[in-house]
């Protein structure tokens, strides 16, 4: 009788206990941090559900165990381990007691990348890491944006574009270069074909469509030149801010005083740079020469957030390293005083005015801006070869990009604090 009851009890426990799980560690034991995100996307595309374990072993992932997932992980070179019921119970107990949280992942986001179809003399870190991680995405450019096609995407990355219409402010250094002349000619032609009188007007219209996309619930991520140029474009609608050397027309009188900072995402009170021979478009970006950063790399520090109270910023800073080596870009970092008060600072260089990484809500959506061009190429120059990410599988800087790509996969209730 006792034997029969024991067998029945065991059978009941087996039936109600959870299935085995596959833990994808994201601490320093992980062989390939970048492709671990690709594994999660692949699993979500297969219709499987997952969990993002905030602050647990560097922001590890958890999936229902299946042979095909383990096989795909091995194919990608991603470290993972099967854990049994007892280990899972202990894991959850630890997370309940510590500054940790379980974020449920229930869909593979549709990824859009704002980038031209033609080849440019520089690369894009986001496309590099999406390709390396094997995360699918679709390119969109101005025509598609103006036709309203951004609604197809959950997440949008902005290419290293100059939304002010000043062609990256490369006039001073590259105005005689063939690639620069072609870039100008293409932009002017496209603006005319789309019915605009100038490149500045056309880029402003694109910027407004991107802002509307975020207002309606889109997730926006930007790096390098797009972040400050996007806000400048929005603030200067209807005002000519381009030096005549660049576009052949005069700057609007008192252009600086006519800026409307209420239209911007993240920055306020910034001053424009009207000199065509100066690389910067405004004082939003730090002065790398004055800060002594051109030849001397710095380090920025990720902020520590409550996983249970502030899950969104906590998701965006998940990493196996808290201090991340800096990297330059057309916009390297943001001057603290021009950042709006309602914007969350995710990372900065301690004891300086240099802010590297910010996030904010806008309408029903969000934006996240990361300063710099390439996390594994400190001073990436025009014409330099693209970074080989197979040599940087554990890059903490590139992980910040992928945190943003994965963020829209979280169940809606986890995405808002």
C-alpha cells in the first residue's frame, strides 16, 4: 500500500514539476555573448518563450529545453547548460531575494535599419553586430519612411545620417573627395524627386516621420551622428541653419534664437555651430580635443538600477562588465547640461560632464541613444575596414546595442515601469 502511494506521489510530482530548462549564462563563462542574443531571437522565431534574468550572471537567458535549441546553440558557439528542477527552484529563490528580476520574452521583434542601399566609406556598428549575431533585419531609407512603412517594425535603428542636411559636416575635410561629392549629389537628387526644395527640408520631414513612429509606440535606437542631428533637425524646422558654403543659401537671421526645443527627443538649450569648417553641428557633443580624448581612451560606467522597480533601464545596461571602454564617433558623448531632465542617464564617465548612454519615453514609445561609432574601434576613421566581430565575441560595448534589440521582445507589461 505504501509503495503504491509513493509511486503515485512521484508521478504527480513529475507531472506538475516544470520541464528542464536551458540556461544561457551571460557572465564571463559565456563563449560568445553576441551570438547568445542571436540564439534568443532564433528561439523566439520558432515560437518558443524565454526569460531574461536581469542581474543574474550578467543578464542570463532561460529557455525551455529542446534538442534543436541545444543544437543551434552549439552551431553558433554559444555556451548553455541544461538545469534540472531542483536547480531551477534555487535559481528563482535567489532572484526573489536579490536585486534581480525575470522578464518574459514572448516575440521576435521586427527590426528595421535606416540605411541607404549604396555603399558608404564607413560601416555601421549595429548592422555589423546584427549580421554577426544572425538577427534578421530590413533596410529602410527616406522614401520608405515618408511612405509610412516604419509601422511595419517594432524597433528602428538610425543609420549614421546627418538629419540637418549638412552631409555629416564633412565639408571642411572632405569637400573635394569623390565620395563626398557623390553623397551630396545623391541627397540633392533624392530631395527633388521626393518633392522638397532642399535636403534640409527633406531630412526634416523624415525626422518628423521617425518621431511620429516613436509617438505611436515604436522603439528607436541611435548612435553616432544621428542623435544630435535628429534633435537639431526637429528644433529647426522651417529655419535655414546650413552655412551657404554647404548648400548655397543664407542662414536664417537669428536662427539660434528661433530654435524650438519643445520638439526634440532628448536635448535642450544647445547652441548650433555655423562654421562650415568646424566638424561639429552643435555643442551637444563633447569636445574630444579639450577633453584630451583623441589619443587617450576613456572608460564609462554603467549605472546600477533596481531590477524589480526599474526593469527597463536595467534591461538596457545588462552586461558582464560594469566599466566599458569608450570609443569616439561623430557624436562621442553628450554634454550633461543639455540633456532634458526627464531623460534617464544609463552610463557616464564618473566625475566628468560626459554622458555616454541615455534613454527616455516619448509618447507610447521610447528612444535610446549611445554615443560613439564602433565599440571595438576607438578612433574609427573614414575608409577604415569594418571591425571583425569574430575577434570580439565578448564585447561589452556591442552588448549594449543588442540589449536594445532584444528589449522589444519583452512582454508589454515588463517594458514600462
